[in-house]
């Protein structure tokens, strides 16, 4: 057996692993950013819909109370 014969193959494997890990890290960062953006949009939409429903109920409730006070 010759010593060091597998060193070039090992170095190539290490380079491929490092490249793969870099790509996976980049994809992970992209997924986290996308997830954060989607969560923010979801919360904002929920809050807007809740506010709109509250306003609608308040307007109708006030209208009903005004009609009752006329009776």
C-alpha cells in the first residue's frame, strides 16, 4: 500500500461536502426569510380583518341602538 494515495479523493470529497453544505445553508436562509415574510403577512391580514369586523359590528350595533332610542 502506498501512503497518501487516497488523499486527493478525500480532498475532493471534502470540497464537494463543503459546496453542498454552503448550498444547503443558503437554501435554509431563504426558507427562513420566506417563512418570516409569510407569517408577517398572515398576522397583518388577520388583524386587518378583525378590525374591519369590529368596525362593522360597531356600526350596526350603533344603528340598532339609535333605532331603539327613537321608539
